[in-house]
């Protein structure tokens, strides 16, 4: 798909940066230049905020069912344009086309769900302790909100903020990742077509730090929802202090994946591939530490290696490709560093480890599915997010040991384990210090369930009715009866 829109969406109009400055969007598989997009600065960020502020009163005042209508149309337009959106996503991000198709459906599902839920933003009455008082609790939209999103899910990370925010009656400014703004513009274009009024959704690409500073400096913006690295999330927390702005932070993870002796090993292998190797290992819920119980260790590793060996590595648009490129050269350098560091500390490569170019015209950003054995806590693999298709595996003996190893992380986003013992399933699910637990499930994320972390993985939840609360303020009305 040729990108249709390559400019910023502000107040229903497409605009270049006032300075004329642009950023290049390239295909990570080929380095082909796909588009030049605006490199907006503070002035355009202020214009986007002003547009969202102007659009707020009318949008917020609409009955929920009327806000739901254009949102539902947006979701359905995304499905109508499914193939074009998926192709565009793969071109700017790299993931295999089949995964990009899955992402578009997944992205649309957040809007559909929120559009339905808009009608169920209920308040409450609370029994008073005074006969002459009535207590009402109202839920009202937070106001103007901003979303700052990453490149690994260029469509879904936007819609799971946009859906509940707009459904709740907020207006929004989206700042997509510089690597993948085209999917964001495509959503903006479809939002206009769906009848979402001008200014309700604004999309600006540009310098992240400048735009973020402008957003936090303007007291109009009452909430920022961010998905990205813990490092940037920490910076945003500091900036949010100046106007006491609400935050949702979905930050880094370091997921454990535990396989117990009593697991269904084939299911565990399938779950491991889904959770670890999707998007070439570039998701915040990817396992970074596999712990396998001694009794099944050899069999699990052999089965996993056999399943990974034939996976085709190549450009995402090519038929049959299961692993696409890493996003950029910095990502490649990190994956290489983690593999080299592990080997220099005594780990061994069971599979893969190679970073290469799979064909003519393709970049050197492709990494074969990799299994590293003999991993220990001293290695970078064990405590830094690798963001690549590398599975570091460690053997354990007792359940308590696995839980201790799994919880030994400053992060707390996703965790996974496989067992067929019902009592163990409860015990381990309760003991894991993570916001998400996949118990015999390698792909737990879905539109109706709460997604988010604890500890340094952030706070706030996306998905389901929990997401709506992120965009609603609670107002207590005390009525005196005299
Ligand atoms: P990643 O390592 O996945 O690229 P980042 O946290 O760097 O994660 O990026 C996630 C989002 O945060 C992107 O939209 C990026 O442009 C934005 N970003 C990066 N640096 C800053 C910053 N200093 N302030 C605000 N946003 C930022």
C-alpha cells in the first residue's frame, strides 16, 4: 500500500510541519524510503492540543450511544481496509504479513469493545449515614488526553488507548513512534471517514521529547497514556508532576516462562513460540527467561528447537516468513551484545545466534530463532529486555525455586507457566508478581481483559472496563435534603 496520508492530522486537516522539517520512514527489511513525514515541534503540538480542547465540549456532551456510532464505524472501516493496513504496517515495521493482519483485527477489537462499553459508564448511589443526605458518584471524562506509543504494535498500541478514551468522552492527541507513524495516520484518516469530528483525534509525528514537554507544560492535557521503555516512562513521571497529570504507563517487561514436569509439553512449545517469537521477539510481554524443570528439560528443549529450526526468516511481505527483521541497527547491536555476553559467561548456543541478511536487497537485521542454554543470573539476558528472537533457558528443580527465580526481577508485566496440576496452577498464578499471568496460555492479551504491569513495568490497565476507568474521573456529589 502506498501511504495515503503522510502529514499530521490537526483539527480535521492534514498539515506539514510549519518549519517544513521531515523525518524519513523506512522499511527495516530493505531500508527502502517509504515516506517523509512531518517533524513537528512545539508549535504544532500546541495546535493539536488547542484542537482537542476546542472539540472537547461537544464530544463530551454527546450521549454515549452517539459517540459509539463513529467509533464502531472506525472499527468496521479498519476491517474493510484490513489488507492495505496490514501491508502498510509490515512495510514500516517489518513483522510478517500474517502477524500484521492479526494486529489490525486485534487493533479494531479494542475500538469495538470500547464503543460497546461507552453505554455502560455507570455511576453509583451510596447509602448515607445521615437521613438528610444522598450520596451520588458520577464518572466523567478526564478531558483532553495524549497518547505516546511505540513502534512494535503501530496500530494496536494506538487503538487500545484511543478506543476507551474517545468512548469515555475525552479528546486526544496521538504521538506515534518515529519509526511507524504511517499506521497512525491511516487510523486518523479512517477516523475522519467514520465521522469522528475534527479535533477529537489529532495525530502528530515529530520530535518526541519536544512534543512530550509541550504536552506536559499545558494544563489543558489532563492525562497521558504511554507505552514504551521504562527509561522514558520515568522521565514522563517527572514531567507529569508539574501539572499533576494522570498517567498510565505500560513499560518494559522481563517475562518468565516456567515449564513444570507435569506440563503438556507440546502446548508449552506452542505457547513459547507464540509468546517469544512473535514480532521477532520485540514485544514487552515476550519471555526473556525460560525456567524448565529437570524432569522435562531435555525433552522440552529438543521439541522447541525442532519447532524453531524450520521457521523462515525474511522480509515480512514474503510468503511463509515467520520471523521478520529487527526494527533498526540499535536493536541488532543489543541482541548481538546479549548473545555475545552470555557466551562469554559460559552459556552455549543450542540453536541460531546468527544475525544476517537473508537475501538480495535485504538488510543485515535478521536474527535466526535462537536458544541459549546454561544461562545464569550474571548474564545480561537474565536482567535486560533483549527484544529479539532469543530464548535463554535455565533448569530448575523445585516449584519454590522457579517462583523465586521468576519473581527476581524489577519488572512485573507478563509471566507464563505450564502445568496440568490444578492446585499448582492456583498456587503459582497467585505467587507470580506480575500484572498478567498466562497459565497454560502463551497469548493472553485480548480486548476485554486488563493488560498492564506492576513494579517497574508501570501502572494502569488497558483493555476491558478497566481501560475505561483510566479515562474517567470520579465525582462525588453530596445532596443535602432540607
Ligand atoms: P522503544 O525503546 O520501544 O523505542 P521508547 O520508550 O524509546 O521505546 O519509545 C516509545 C515512545 O516514546 C515513542 O513514541 C518515542 O518517540 C517516545 N519517546 C522517546 N523518547 C521520549 C521522551 N524523552 N519523551 C517523550 N516521549 C519519548
